[in-house]
C-alpha cells in the first residue's frame, strides 16, 4: 500500500540559488509521506512520543535526483514501506514533478529513509511498538 500526496506546489523559497528544488524541501516532502502513513495506520505523528516517549530519529537517508524541479511546478509524493525490522523501519519516497496540477508526471527524485525507535526516557533504541510494527507489516505486504 502506498501513501500519496498530490499537487504540492513548489514555491520560490523551496529552491536553491540555481532555481532548483532544494534538497531540504525533499526532506520536508519525506516527512509529509511519513505523517501520511502514520495517519493511514490511525496514529498522529506524535502518538508514540506522547503515549510511550518513543521518538523515531533518522538513522540513514539517501536521495537520488533524476530531473530538476523549478518553482511553480507541482510535486506528487508516493511513500511506501520497504522494510520493517525489530527496532527500525525503512520507507521509500518517489517524487514526481508536473507543470500543472493535471500535467504529465516525470520522476524527479527518489529517497530512502531509515528510522530507529528511540526511548527518550532510557535514552536508547528499543523495539518498534508492536501495534506500529504490525500495521507497517500489513502495509508492506499489500
């Protein structure tokens, strides 16, 4: 199963000095996908922190860029689950650029981000909360 967020407008502030979509905007789009997956599972982004003091810091992230994106373009984001481990999870994000809301899509970039469950009280990594792990595995298998 894939979380999709369509027609995110690329603003001038999202671009770098060369007028291309800045890498930090891609990071923000990844977070949009992460939040969307959590909501599809029935949780807010802060649920596990508020209830169990478990956060999900990023352990690793990689980005591949295929086609430059400029201001006034639109971005569609597709986020899917790649791997659910004992203490971590890895998501894949694909970014498609469009010249208009209904325009043809071109793959602009891909990202892979790995998170680790981190107990803020004990200040150490922990197993993923069981309800999150089970929900993510269901996503991974669809």
